[in-house]
């Protein structure tokens, strides 16, 4: 639940420019959070060098890969149905097709997929993508292939991802992998391993390449970006064993943000996802210092009840979360904040639920990602807690959370009325080809008439109207960032 899942992107097929001389065809779909979509770009980059070009036609594919998510049951069921579809096509149209599962679900269901159900030829965990050429050789020789070993070092910092389905304006750059926070509802530490950070130099080189190619905005990505800590390599938890010189020259997340914003003053930066217990004051101060760091923080809380937070093994209290919110609003008054919220966690009482609603009233989030609790295999909650809240109670509480969030979202969008705000144009509006769509610093979608502007332009837009999710306005000229 710690990661934003964009429902519009689920099952998206990746397509990139064809490389001359490549004769084999790769069909790759992604499910889950943005980290999975970013990982698919790494996989495509590796396989391009192995003679594969991407295709959107499943029947033509020599290799079919699905990059999976174990966060929600719905995603898992969808992937299972897709595997059934791949195998039906394999039997009826293309017996030579090879099918593989990548990512988080691969690690958890390796034996089931390969040996029991025999629905895949290879299983590759999130740290083993560089082993794909070897694994494919195994498959070519008629053997099942599997590598789900979790690494203490792998960050893919040396692989330049192929940018897939890109708008040419915004891009994601992964800076950390894994997570050390053992939240009881979450399977990520078991599927993506312990937390390690990427060499800042490789991050800056990737951003420089994006800038050279005309990209205007980068989102720094990780399971827990605030935990970024580079001291020459290795796990975050081993930092205490580092030498004095390693500690003295270490780079934390606030310093990385400062490096990015200073080195690329005309590029906009965002980051996701944050964890309340790891977001330190210096991160907020870095944001406040630079106008090109967007004034938006995704700050998952999951529950407003101290008792439930403890059951979830969240390393913060309600009161500490309020203090963090107060510091954000004090240093960045116009900062937008979004949430993740779970209704119906085991043992949740009506009083706990009311604590969640009162926390939402205090913060008045700009938007949120809200779910009813579903038990995930392999998590601590699944092993040690009874899923004891009736489904209708979960759904009713979720609906109350959603309705309150909609009210707050409308309250927040109305705060923009009459203001002139910088918008980065990303693409035509979905509803009207006569309008551009982009986002302001607060990550709110803004639509306005096209005029003579184009994607990639930074435009000042006067906000004249709004819905609970979208701002509507008129361009008044280029911004100073343009």
C-alpha cells in the first residue's frame, strides 16, 4: 500500500523504438506501482541488447513477460488471468512462445507458477533482471529458469532505462530499492529485499541524459525515498558499520534533492514515496529552498488511530504525524499533501475509524489513495492476525473515508481559484483536443486552451474554475522557468 498505483496504467503494454537488426519480438505488460513500470524499462533495455524489439501484438511475440505486483489481491488475480490468456495464445497460435513472470509476485509464487501449475517458462525476481540473458538460454534449452535471489547491492545504476510510452516531458528515475520498514500489511520487504541506495553520480548522469533529450520534469522514485543514504554502497542498515570517511562523505535524501535542484535549475523535481517516520526536517527545508522542487508530498499514514498504527508496525504516532504536517505547512504553506489510507485493518474499532476521519479533518489532504484491507499472503498480518472485520463494515468505512476525501479535495482545489500558477504542459486534455493538460507544482491537473503553446512548455495559467480533481484556466504567458 506504500506506493501509488495508477489504475489507468494497469496492464499497459510497453513499446519503444525498433532497433535495426533485432529479429525477436518482446511483449511486456506491467501491473502495480510506478516502480514496476520503471523496472520494465530496465528489462526492455537489457533485452534490446539481446536482439528483442517490442511488439503490441501478443500473437507475434517470441517472449511474453508480465511485471507483477503483490500489493493487492485484485492485481494478483488480474495477472493470473493474463497468464491464462498468454497460454491460450501459445497453444492456439504460437507454440514457440516463451512466457515469464517478473517482479514481486514472481518471488512469492515461484514454485506454484513453475512446478505446480506449469503456466510459465521463467520466473525472475526484481533483483535478477541482469540474469535474463542466462535464464533465456536455459529456457531455449528446454529447462525452466528461475532467479528470485534478493540482492544487497543491485540498484541497476549502470543501466540506462529505455523510456517507454513516454510523453517526452516527464520521467521517473529510481534512486532506492527495497524497504526496511516491516509494516505488517505490506509484502514489499519480502519481495524487494532490504533497502539500498544508488550512487548519486549515476543518478545525476541519468538526469543529465534526460535533460539533454528535452525532458523537463523528473520524479525521484523509491519504496521509501526519504531513506536514501549513499555511503559508497551497501545496505542502509549497515551504515553504522561504515568508516569515518564514509560517514563524513555520505549523501542523504535532503542533500540529493539539493544537488538535483542546484545542478538542473530549469528542471522540475518531484519524489515518491515518503514515509512519515523517515521524513526529516532537512528534506522539507530543501524543498522550501528551491522553487524547482515541486510543492507536493505523498505522505501515507494508513490510519489515524495510534493503536492501529502500532498494530501496523508504523514507526510513528498520530501526534508525530501532526507535528510533521505542521512543519511542512510552516515551511511550505502552499504544499499539497496526499495520503494512503486503509479501512478495516484487523481489530479496527469504530473509535479507531473515527480517529482516521478526525486526522483527515486536521490535514485536509489534497487527494488520496484509499483501500479496504485485504489480507496479503506472506505479510506479518497474514501470519499473525485474524482478518476479523466484516466486508460490509470495511466497505462502509471506506466509503466514509472516500466521501470525506472528496469534500477535502474540492476544498483544496478551490484554494487555487484566482491564482496564477506555473503549469508544465504534458499532453492534450483527455476531454478536449483544443486544450492542453499539465500539472502545477502541487501535482493538480490543470487544463487550459492550447493557444500557441506546446508540450514541454512551462506556462503561467490563471485559474478560473475547478472540479474536485482538476483546475481550469487561461494561459497568461510563459513562466520564468521556460
